[in-house]
């Protein structure tokens, strides 16, 4: 299962990278004036076999996980009983009511989805996130250019997203975003002029490091009357 999620069988790396990611989430929230300790309902979207979720066992929040791999969800239900884990399909919806969570995170998820899936999933995560909540996700940025062919790098440098989608939702698929989330976000949900370059989070990988950009998004308040996110700078790094 670790191999399916991370591409390595190194258990020590798996546990260490999950702990680093958990700490990074907390650091991002603190920079935005929030904290995991104050979260009430948390969703790990793309939880896999609990690489990050296992490190939140002692939080007072109600913990949830969702993944489209049913084998991984069965494992989580047996071994991570402090969390409520559900299976989802490759396309929305999720089995939650509107505004269910005040924190949703999706690490190394949108990095493996084609644009045809990214847009509906962004809209779905917006649906299940309460007003005033936080969405934290990661995307491939300039730090991952070595993963691309010369032609793909040229497209990336020209400002266009690059998608390698052999098996969507798996490590065989890759999505690369030169403008942060601007290539991912539905224009009806996000304002392109509010998409600055985020801080960079380096997540350890087998072999060379593959840095990903970590982004925090928040829904507009209901008083704005718009279904959009405002983007905040997130993790330290640059």
C-alpha cells in the first residue's frame, strides 16, 4: 500500500514525510491566524493509507478521510479507527453535506489529476468547506521541471499547464502548474488576479527532492454573495 501511495517501500521515509507534511499544515494555518488545535471537522482528501492523517490522531477535531482507492480505505477503517474514512469515485461528489468541514487538505492530489477532473473537484471541495474555513492543497511548480520533456518544459515556461494523464489519480499521472492554481481553478470560483506565487514546501521523495507549491484558499464570506476563494500565502520556503 505504501508503494501505491508514494512510489517507495521505504517505511521510515513514509512516516517521516507524513510527519513533515502534518507539521507543514500546522505552520501554514498559523501563518494565516488559524490552528489545527482549533479545527472542529477536518477532511484529508486523498488520504491514501493515512500518511498524514495518522499524525493527527490526538487532535480534538472530528477527523475524516476520503480516497478513490477502496483497498486503502478498507485499511484505514481497520487501522485508523480514530478517523471516519470513506471511498469516493474518481469524479465528484463526496458523501458530505454542504459546509461540513472547517479544514480540508489535499496533498499530492491535484498533482495527479487532469484538468477535466481538477475543476469539478475544486468545486466539490468548495461545496463541503464552510464559510471561513481553509482549503490547503499542493501543486507541481517550477521545482518539478526535471520531470518534464523539453517540449513540456517549453509549454510550461510559456505559462501553460502541463498534464501527463496515463492513469488519472495515480502516480503515473502528473499535473504541472506554472501559475500556481490559476490553471486549476474554475474562473467561476477563483479570481485570477488574486493568485500570487505561494510559498514553497519541499516534500521529501525517493531520490531527488520534488518541491511542491502549497496553497491555502478560503471561501469568500457569505456577505460577498459570491462563490469564490481568496488566496492567501501559505508555507514558508522561498
